[in-house]
């Protein structure tokens, strides 16, 4: 028996392997490779794929799984943390882009509803491409990376209401029939979902999880996902909306992480069919015949989205430099715009020629994204360096005070966990310090707590001068992004070559580079953690503390070579011949109502009965060092003892016993 769809699947996968391999070598996103695979195999090119309808069904499953996983990853707690960037920056970007684009299209002769729909298509950027590129370049934790991610989160949220509005914009139904009907169905759907989410689905997931069967749990996840999608279809609502809501239900449960890890391979597989199916719609002849128009529109959209993203950056509290970089990163048309375009075509909001024009523009903007991403920060720095734009460089909504005339102070860049701990230690030691932080919410909160902190990008000359860089003694970079770190090091050493510059970094591979550009000390987290663990192990083996300290100093001076290669280990320097039962020091508490209460240490005779020594007693806030035989033991006393491990075990039994050890009366 012959199944044409099997031939088409093999053709798609084989061609994808070839194209994706080339794109990987060129360091281009695989998503674009899938689009090109579809265009090569589609009816407008080679025509290799015959079962277009079946491929579109697989593509629809990919869209549903994509929205399902977005629902699972949707975290209200994370949204609240980034509320200013998500809802402030994200809403400004979406509103500006949608309405300005709608304005342009409306006055170009299109209808109002169609113009708004075109605005929806242009508003969305590619979450898949941007996150992958930022992650590969180590830029997710940069200021522009965080703002870009926040805006993308908001875009992912508004995809659902946009899809809900598509049939309304198309004017489905007459005299408001559609609007009231779909509203009533939506209410019924929500009530049913609330009941399922509260009573049925948690119980179902629990029963599947307790079996510890991976297959059963996976099947349950699929049943939940497509069951809610089926309910949405019965009420006439969008299938994509049902998939998103099913993901939201699971996101609030303790099974969300396992569900996501199980579903991701299937999502990636079926999503590839979606992008291939989109590529199959692209008419290469149309693109070549209208190349000038497409190129002009691509340039216009990039400029347009950069401008609106700058407004979003300002709304997030960023300066012009970061806002511009964010704009270049978000300048493409996103994958969810394809979903909207398909829906729009079904409802008559897009003609065939308009769809071809949109596909051509979208694919080209996506292909340009890696280059725009690489150029984002350098171009932003060059623009903000112009005299006219310098007034916009400092963040306008946040106070950036002078250093207050202090000298010989410490400057801390970044107020995460490491920055906070360093500031706390400096405060306790009486060391004057100033903190530079890029998170505006953190700045506002910590200023209320009395911290000497202000908002700014520490790679900016003006910000460092405000912090008193010329009079500072030490600057510590407590952020872990290499791109930001290198810029800060260059600027710091340019302004004060004599300052002692300490950089905290994540990986050892960054140490030599940062030192080569001016850092005095670079502390890699991955090996400092190893050192701490190693020190605790040696302490447990009773290695003398001064010997441990000397060894750690040697490891650091040798740039952690001991951890990088076995040939650098000098075992004669650290190995010990230890007894089988090594000495252990432990703190034990005398239980309440113990028969030991009120007895002297001489009466109890710890030494002879257990072989341990009592180093000290702690009674409340009082410490009794080296207690004598006449010392009376009380309940809840803390007894600090030392001895061989087996002896310590016997002492523990004695203290926890309800009768005196060895007493048979």
C-alpha cells in the first residue's frame, strides 16, 4: 500500500537535514532553514511535496503544541518581577506599532479593520530566533537582552487576544451576532475549564504521576492539551486559544516542569512542519518580480520597529543606547505573525498577493536578524555618541547623583546576589561604596532602603564619572555577562588606569581575555565553587586549616590549573596518612527531662565511658570553655565534643538516652 504523505515526510526531513546543516555552518537560525526547505520543496519551486493538505495538518499540530508550551512557560511570578518592562515596554511597543502601522495602511487606501490586522502582523517579533541568538551570544542577561525578552513575553501574551479578534475584524456574522454568540460560548468554555482546572485535571495528573510511568504521564499531558483544544472547538473558539489555556492550567501545577520537558521534542518536531508549510506558501517568482517593493518595505518595517521599540525602551526606564539596541534586535516579523496570516487569509483579511508580499517581507526580515543582532550595540553606541543624541543617553526617569565627594571608595557594578553580599560586607566594614545597577525596579526599591545606588550602564563614561571613578580605589563588576563586562573594563581603565578592577565571571575561559584588556583580578564562579567544596572535603579529612589556605592560594595563583588538568596536581603536597577513625568535632544538645540533668561531668564520666573529650559547654549565651569535672550539666546545654568517629557515635547515644549509659538499676 502506498501512502504519499510518507514520501513527503521523508523528502521534508532529508531536505531539512541538508539545509539546516548549511545554516548551522553559516551560524544562521534553523527556523529560516525550515522556511527555505518549504520554499524549495513547495508547489512554487520543485513541487517535490504533493500532500500539501496533510503537511498543513501536521503544521497545525505544531502551532497547537507551540502555544501549549508557551502556556506552560507562562509564569505570573516572573511577569510580576518584570512588570515594568513587560507591561510598560511591551504594551507601548505593541500599541505604537499596531496603531501607527494601521494609520499608514488606512491612509494608503485599505479598510480600517484590515489596516489594524496588518498592524498586528507587523507588531510581533520572533521569540524563537531572538532568544536563541541572545542565548548563543551570552546576551540574555544584558540590559537590552532583558528588555527584549520582556517585550517578547508581552507579545506572546497578546497573540491570543489578537487571534480572538481576527474573525471579529473580518466581520464574521451579522448585526453583532458573532460578537454576542462567541462571548456567550467563551463564558461557557471558561466555566467548564475552571471546573476542570480545579477538580479534574489536578487529580488526573496526580494519578498519572504516582504510577511513575513516563508513558502514562506523557499520554495524560496530551489528553489534557488536546482535550481542552477539542472543547474550544466545540464552542467555536480558536484551537490555538484552547492550547494556550491548557498550558496555563498545567503551568500552575507542580507537574509543569516535567510536562514541559516531555512535550518539547514533540513540539520541536511538529513546529518544524509548520515553518516548512509556511515556506511552501512562498512564491519565489513573486519575490523576484517584486524584489524592489519587498526590499523597500523590509527597510521601512525595520526602521519603523526600531523607532517604536525605542519608545518601549524609554517606557521600561532605559536610556537611548539600550533602547536602540533593543529596537534592532526586535526589528523582524515573528513566527506568530504567520499563524495570524493563515487565520487572516481564511477570514478574507489577506488576498493571495498580499499574503505573498507578507511572506516575502517576513522571511527576509528573519534572515537579516542575526546581522541586526550583531550590529545592535555597536550601531546604538555610534548613534548615541553623536552630539545631538547625547542628551538622551542617561536614563531620564532615574536620579543619577554625583558620588557625593567621597574618595577611596568601592564601586559595585550590579546588585544581584553577589553585589548585595559585597555591599553588606562593605557596610559592616565601614568601607564607603556606590552601586551602579541597570534594573530600574531594583534601584527604586533599594534607594528607599537607604542604599547608595543609582541607575546606569557602567560602560558609559558619564555614569562612571558620576560614581566618582577617578577617586575610587576598587571597582567590582558583579554581573556575569561577557559582552557587558568587556565594555565596562575598557571604559574603567580609560578613566582610571590605577584603579584595582575585580571581575566576577562565570567561566574560566573568560579569565585570560578579561585580564588582557585590563582586569586586575578575575574570579570564575565555576572554579571558586569547586575550591569551596574541595576545602570542605579537606576540612572533613582533618587537614590543617593553614595548609588548606596555602593550597587554595597556590591554586588561584596558578590560574586553577589543578582543576583543569591532572598533570598539575602535586599529590605529595596535600596527601595525608590519616587514621582509620579520624578526629571529629560535633555539637550535641542535652535533651529535655534527661537523667543527666543536674549531674556533674565527673559523675557522668564521659571520657571513660565514650572516649570523647568535652571542649566546651554552651548554656544560652554563656560559653564555658574546657569545663572541669565539677561543672554541672543542665538540660538543653550544648556540649561541644571531639573524638574519633566511633566515640562520637557512643557519646550521641549517651546524651539521647533516657537513662545513664551503662546504668542497669
